[in-house]
């Protein structure tokens, strides 16, 4: 007797695909080839080793030569030895990286976005010529020091790190907390308040040769454990005027960098959700309960459907953001909406992925726990959900609710 249709096993199951609306097709062929190259790199070089490093709180320095070979330094920036390409290409690379590991995407985003982006947007022609080519070749790795132990969300008004001009040098004093790549990288973009005019200015500090500059690695993190975050202490660090980013005059210039990188965090969050979804879907197709794959249960499919909907909505929003950026129309509020929405949807999606793995969702051995934990950092860094919504709220109502 033939079995009822509902009991029939499918001949072959669809492979997990988190690009449901064929987002990659929106890229020109040349850029698509770069994205595919990054996907292969992440799946071949990173996926097999990353859990070990995540558990050990360590950065896989062995991958740096292969990253250099990818030739993606300075992606999204034109000239100065940078790879060039569109903002959308930069975003999709960040997404592809985060789809396998959010820490590697963050390492890339801090160097390529926050550090190189600060020099690209705020440096003089001479400064760009000097610093960007070695950074694009990954010979000098950068970090971005804005947050302080006592001042996080409020850096626009209450920054405690000071810069005092003394002839052709500046004397910098203060602390910076959470600075990604800082424990081992070469240069830091340090934001400090000029005691003369009370405005925030940016300085390129050479980590390894500047007397008074110390970095302590932050221990015991539960998210983005592969990224090495530092607590920087600066005691009477003397920085030449030639290392002050010449076009940056106030926190408005810091915000120009953050506008670009918050949009990138949106891509990272979407990639993180994609990785969690694909791992969870594969697990659900294979895991049997009550004699059936759990993917065949209605309530499991409901969660999987909501996950792919979150991911697809985030991807579509970010593609439009890329168009606005290319047209020079991207505002702070646009970037804030994208950062807040995509990281919140990521957080929701990774939690459902974790739930679908049952007990196995809380061990690093099944990957999903790593995405679940890492989403917490994406949700909070580069401006928390509340701060993004305050920026958006001001734009849509006309009233600033910042206190
Ligand atoms: C893994 C990781 C990597 C990071 N990397 C970097 C880096 O490379 N460089 C760097 O400069 N910084 C970095 N940061 C710092 C990050 O940007 C800050 O943690 C973030 O901006 C929030 O600051 P805070 O942690 O001091 O929280 P707080 O500002 O103390 O906020 C605590 C809570 O209060 C809420 N809150 C604060 N003010 C308001 C308000 N006015 N209205 C409503 N709610 C409010 C916040 O939303 C949050 O929920 C990193 C952080 C992490 C966790």
C-alpha cells in the first residue's frame, strides 16, 4: 500500500540559501566575482578553524597572508592604493565574512572602515598618500579609539580624553575602552577633545613607538571573542601636528565616519543572521524527533520562515542604503535606522536559530551559539539601539530627545 503523501521523504532537500531574493545578482559581474572569492576564502580558510579560536579568545594571525592575497584592502575607497569598488561591494563583503564569522567581519570593518575610513574622510591629501597605501596592503593595521571607560554613548558631548597643542606637537591624555585590534595593531585613530576650543579632533597614533601609549587586552568577553579588544591608556603622548587629521574639526566629522560604518554594521548583522539561519536550517533537516526531521514540523517551519523574512528584509533595506550612499543622499538618520533595524532583526533571528538547536544550541560545537553570542556585540557597538533611535527620532519628529 502506498504511504500517505505527508509521510513521503523528499528525494533531495533544498540546500540552505540565505540569499532568497538573489541579492548578489544586483552586483556587476566584476564585483560579484570578488564577493564569491571572499565566500570561498571564508568557507575554506575560516570556517574549519574559527570555533577553536573563538573558544580560546584568540585571533588567528595565520590567516593574515591569505587576507592580503584577497586584495580587498581599501575596498569602497578610490585611489591611494585602495581596491575601489562600490559601497554595496564593501557591504556584501562584510556580509559574506559575517555569514561565517562576525569577528573576522569586525576585524575587517575596524581596519578597512573605521581606521582607513577616518583617514580617507578626514585626512589631508598628504596624509592620505602617506597612510592609506600601506593600510590597503595590510602592512599597517589600524584601530579606532572613540569610546572611553566612563563615556560611551555620550562621546559627542562628554569626551574626557584631552589634546593640548604644544608648538608642532599635541599632548594627549586619557583612556579608550573596547578598541578592536588595539592589543596588536600598528596605528590608532584617537579622538580627543582639544582643550583650547573644546572640539573633538582626530590623531593618528603609532601604537608601538609612541611613549606613554599602553594597551591592555580586555578579558572574559562573551561575544566577538576572536576580536582582540583593548583598553588604551595615554599618558602625555606626544603626537606631531602632521598626524592630526587635517579636515576634522569637530564631532560632526566623527559622525561622518560613523555614518559610513554603521551602515556596514548593518551588513555584518545581516551576515551573522544568515550564518545562524543556514546552520539552523541544515540542523533541522537532519535532526529527527518523533521519527521525523524536525524541519517537517509546522512550528519549526514558522520560525525558519520568520528568520528568512528578517534576513531578506534587512538585505533589501541595505541595498537601498547602498543606492542612497552612491547618490550622495545617505543621512545619519538613514544609517541609524539601518543599524538599529538590522541588528535587532539579527538578534531575533539568532535567538530563534539557537532555540531550534535545543540543547545543542548552547554549545560552541554547533556554530549557532557563536552567532547567537556575537549578535549581542553587533547590537551594542557603534551606537546602541537606543542611540540610533534617538538620532532617527530627532530626524522624523524635529525634536531632539537627547539628554
Ligand atoms: C565588542 C565591542 C567592540 C567595540 N569596538 C569598539 C571600537 O573598536 N572602537 C570604539 O571606539 N568603541 C568600540 N566599542 C564600544 C561601543 O561602541 C560602545 O560599547 C557603545 O557605543 C555603547 O557605549 P557603552 O558601552 O559605554 O554603553 P553606555 O553608553 O553606558 O550605555 C548603556 C545603556 O544606556 C543606554 N543609553 C545611554 N545613553 C542613553 C540616552 N541618552 N537615552 C537612552 N538610553 C541611553 C544605552 O543605549 C545602553 O543600553 C566596542 C564595544 C564592544 C562591546
